[in-house]
C-alpha cells in the first residue's frame, strides 16, 4: 500500500514538474521574442578597419627656428597615413579604436632634405544620425596621444673622404639632426560609410581635426630636454578612406 501511494505521489510530482517546465519554456520563448523584437537587424555589430589617407600638420615655431640654419630644409606639411582599428555600434551609438602611422616620405639621406614620422592612437565616440542599414553618417569626438619624430639631412657630398676618416668631429657632423615631440590629443570629425548589400563590409570616408591640450617643446633624439627649444601645438587635419569587415554581427 505504501509503495503504491509513493508511486502515485512520484507520478503526480513528475507530471506537475513537466507542466511547469513546459509553461516556463513558453514564457521564456515569449520573453525572448519580445526582447529581440525591439532590436532591428544591424543594431549591434563590430568590425575591424583598415585605412589609407593623408594628413596636414605644420610646426610653425620649429620651422621658424630651422630657417636660421641654411644647411637644413624645412619640414613638409603633408604626410601619408595608414591606420588599423575597430568600430563598434550599439543602436545608434558608435565607439572605436584607431591606430595611425604617418610619414611625409620626403627624406633623402644623401641630399639636403627633411622627413616627418608620427604614430597616433585614439579612442572615438560617435552617434549615427542616419539610422539605416545601408548608410552610416556619424560625427565623432575622441582623445588619445601622438608621437612625432623629425629628421633633417644635410648635403655631405662636398666633405672629403680623408677628412671624415681622420676626424671623429667631422664624422659626427655628418649625422642628421633628429628631434622628438609628443602630445596628449583630442580630435573631432565625421565619418560617412556605405555598407555592402550583404551587410558584412563597409567603405567609409573619415575626416577631422586633431589638436593638443597645450604646446610642447621639441627634444633631442634621446628625448632630452633642450634649453630654449621651440614649442609647438598639435593641429593636424586628416582625411582617410577606411574599409571594414563585420564580425559577430547581431540580428
């Protein structure tokens, strides 16, 4: 009798648990449909970006000082850039990381010339003002840092070989002048992108301005502080074409 009663109680409990699990399953399914209904396709995605472009940056104080030394040529204002980064979107909000390297590609070690190299990293925040699946238009602001290295070559073709071989002073005079500088930076700009028909890639044009919070003095090649060194601010205008591929697209 006890065994039969125990069997009935177990059977009733099993049926009740099965019914509750089924009801919970329907509830979870309805909750999932309700939560996903509020998110449109493409509301959340991430892509890795690659870019190529050009930037313009002049260092007026440094250029004015270098003009006093005719053996050196002034810096070029433009530099060509390559960039890598990420871009994330949630709803209409965007965030991204951008690492950029640039070079004026103007130096020639055997001639009187100068060249500029820089490396920058920035974190951007933006908002898509055209919330469509095919077009992306977003103003952005960001902050980061930039490091610059400039090099001035001299024309040493008129120096005699024997003079170089016999004097360490002459040997040292052959070396180019190298100066370094770096800034904490802010930037603002706009990005315009067009997605592919599949939505898995994008081509985008980005343009903006990067500035520094204050001016910084130029230092030696070993980052040593120099007395009476010229100080410059960062003021770089940039334009780049960016290509991206989607990753972990949420629908």
